C-alpha cells in the first residue's frame, strides 16, 4: 500500500506500528529525536535545535537517524514506496513524521527549515507513552 495523502494517516495504524517497532528494539536515537521533537512548542523545531538538545554533533545526524526511524516505521505500517508530500515536491522518509509551516513561516531567524510533527504522529506518540 502506498500512502498518497500523509495528512490522512490513521492514528491507530501509527500507534500499532510504533508499538511493534518498540517491541523489536533498536532505533534508540530515532526514538529520542521523536520524543525531543514532541516536547517542542507547537511540535515545531529545526534539526539544529534537536541536535543541540540531544548533544549530537550536527543537524545532519538528526536528519540521518530520524530518516532511518521514519523508514522503519513506514515499513512497519505496511506501506510500499516512499512517502510523498506535495509540499516537498519529492519523496522522502521523514515526510511520514513531519510537515512544514506555511511558506512565509517555514524558515527560522537563522535560515533553517522548521519542521512540524504531523498530528497523527503526535497523537500516537502521546498514547504510546
């Protein structure tokens, strides 16, 4: 199954996949990044803020490990292909977890992209904890 509309992800399906992924173990850093993202105001942040919060060397580490986590969750949900978000105009694993603010608000004062956790991801993670 390929998910074409990322805003219609089922919270139940996400929660079930998160539970299964947690039971399998691994992806510790991905889980830490996801929880740190959940703690941000309005679930919005940059990769640099998350990197600093978690003591990682760079925002690239956040992108890499968050992407691996998203890929594993996507597969656990039983989807094929890659997530596609028309706003990104491309496919990428993190599209499962995040979206962006409106175009005029999507860059912080330092020129870094702001990412917002998708609502179904937030709800599933809150229920998981």
